[in-house]
C-alpha cells in the first residue's frame, strides 16, 4: 500500500483522522509507516468487518451495516475530511474477496460444501459492492 501513489496522498498533504480515531496523525509520508497507530486503527476496523461478514446474522441489521460500510467511506458519514475513491474501494473488495477465497479453499470441506460456500460468499461480496457503489452514484 505504501509503495503506490494511488494509495498515498501527495507529499505535503495532511492525513485526516478517521471517525473515532483520537491518536496522532502523520504530518508527512515519512511518518506513515505500517506500525503507525492510524494504520493499526484502520486495520482493526477491516478485521472487524471481515469477522462480521463470516459470523454475523444476515438480517436487516446486517444489511444496514453493509450499507454503512459504503457510506462511511464517502463524505456522507464518518469523517467529512475522508473520501475514499471508488477505485480504492473496489481494490479493497478485491482484497477481501481474495482473502475469503483463500480461506475457504484452505478448509477441509468436501467439494460440494466448498463450492456452496464459495458461491455464497461471492454473492455476498457482490451485494456489498452494490451497497458501496450506490453511495458514490448518489
């Protein structure tokens, strides 16, 4: 992530804090390391999201949560200073999809159950993608 300009703001631009983040924010690219508190905060949120995907009840509350995941990355919710471009959200969904595929393929399941599980999570991530994209189109 830190090696590509598409995921890093240009030098001299501040790094806004996430909604709910109270720690220090980097003031330049050199301060933004993989160990920085703000990245740890974001990684923790991503971990909680993935755990929620695989352990949560799929009800109206989950649909609201999935919709908020899309909305929070725009200026319509969360920090007004943070707007994650849709291309980066799509890259994140690719990462999540790959992590889920890798995990499911590594499970000791019979072929039919593995196929059903893969298809179910594929459908879920397409729904999540729609719930993200709608906040960028509105």
